[in-house]
C-alpha cells in the first residue's frame, strides 16, 4: 500500500480531482479508475492501448502530469487574456 500512496501523492494532479469535479464526475472517476488514465494516454485511440501498457508506470504518469499542467496553464492564460 505504501507504493500506491506515494504514487497518488507524487501524481496528485492526476489522482486528486475531487475539488474540481462535481459529484457525477467523482462517480465517473471512481467507476472507471485506472482506465481513465489509460484513455488519456492513448488519446482515446484503442489501437494504442497495448503500446502504453508496455511503458513504465512512472514514465506514463509523469507524461500525463505534464499534459494536465500544460492544459491548465494554457486555460489560465486564455482566461487571463479574455478578462
């Protein structure tokens, strides 16, 4: 369990979404769990599923964390320019 807790803490941007999601979003996340991570890493392309499952876990989570941070930064910059 220690490894799991460390991973969830180190990659909180992926796993700690409760503050950002409504109740339905939390239900969806809880229902699909890790599949959501795999879906994002494949860009929704089922044919890439095997390729991403062969990658080291921490490499995949680092990539996804970067992608999430990048999207949030771009979103904040866009909103700042609109105001």
